[in-house]
C-alpha cells in the first residue's frame, strides 16, 4: 500500500511539473527550464521561456444562462530551456518578466471578459474577438520587450520594463486569480 501511494505521488509530481501556474509569491528558478537547449538558430540566446494561458468555459446552449470562464497563466517547463554555460540571475529575471507579461495579459483578458460577457449568448458573440485582441497584444508586447531590452542586455531598458510590468500588474490586481 505504501509503495502504491508513493508511486502515485511521484506520478502526480511528474504530470503537474510540466506546467506551472503563475503565482505572485512563486518565481521561476532555473530548474523550471526542463527542455533540451534549442537556440532557434541564434547562438547568443541563453534561455527561452514558453508561457501563455489556458482557459476553460462552462456554458449552456441557453443564451441567457450564466457562463463561467476560468483563465490561468502558465509556464511550460517541458518547452522552456536554458544554456547552463550562459545563465545567471539577471537572465533569470528577464525570463521571469516574460512570465509576468503573460500574467499581465491574462489579467487584461479577465477584465475584458468580466466587463463584456455575462451569459452564454455574450460568450458566443464576443469571446473569440476578445481572445484574438488579447493574443495580438500579448505577442506584440513580448516581441517589443525582447527587442527593446535586446533580450535583457540593455540594463536601462530592462529596468524600465521591470517597473512598467510591475506597475501594470498592480493596476490590474483586482483581476488576479484567487
């Protein structure tokens, strides 16, 4: 009986270890980056963060019925990698900000959903458009972040983004997951 319990516990850790849910008090560590190194044709890249969101919807075929939408910010450990010869705490902070940007856009997503979707009919009419708008903004922001900070190498720009991201997260704190 004990062996079965231990095995189940280990199996649960393996399954849950592939995705990490964003939490304010839990920061990334290098052990979260589990994928083999993949430089994406750029030998200067030290790490890659794969993050974004997942959502679930409970709705009815009755357009006037309430709808429940849950959106979570996730970090994919099995798709994120690091080059151990190039990593340091500063690079880890840059990668953490990618994850924080995902949380920022999830909060924007939750806010838009809360303001516009009250029932299944609203969901059917509006959700795809809200999703697409948030996705485009998210991808654009992530690209600008890397370009403007030169993947974290521009310390002044990195500091500016760190402050801006933190401020925006604070501004949208009421849309943080419970």
